[in-house]
C-alpha cells in the first residue's frame, strides 16, 4: 500500500526509500525468527499434526496466555484490511482521474483529503462479495 500513497508522503524521496530499506529486512528477520522458534519448540510430528501451528506453539510457550493469540491475530488481520482499503480507495481515485472510472470517484473530502467515493465503493464491494 505504500506505493499507492507515495504522493501523500512528506518528503517521499527520503521516506519511501527509508521505509522500504528498514521495513523489508525487519519483516524478513521476524518471519525467520518465528519459524526458527516453531522448529525449536515443536518436533516434526507436532508440526505436521497441528491444525494451527501458531496456536500449538503458543500453548507450549505461553501457556494459559495463549487465549489472547486469536485476538492478536484478528487485530493484525483488521490492520491489513485497513491498509488494503486505504490503498484501494486511492486506486479508484486515480482511475477516475485518468478517465477509467466515473468522475465521481475522483472526488475527495475537503477537510481530511479522503477519497470517500472510493472508500464507499470498496466497502460495498466487500459486502457484496461476502454476502
């Protein structure tokens, strides 16, 4: 989503490069560390028989605190959905600016500079898909 909102960044030449060069290695290291911890805590049979490896890992490492793990995963999924909505609404706005969508989608809210028609389109599309 960062590439879709580059025009809204302050000092994009510096901040886009900085965010990519910091975020990508950090995310890679986190994923590698998480996978190493899975293999450290669980054996091959546990990994293969588990329906949810993260929950099995959480039961072994966190004990009773594992009950909050699904809540944390849900919060992460909501954050991802929010980021996708943020970027997709701007795709609608740019598509309308280039004439690919009706002109109404190029409109933005004046105080917050939010492409409200694009947000509404994304929400309606989401509801129709999962109805």
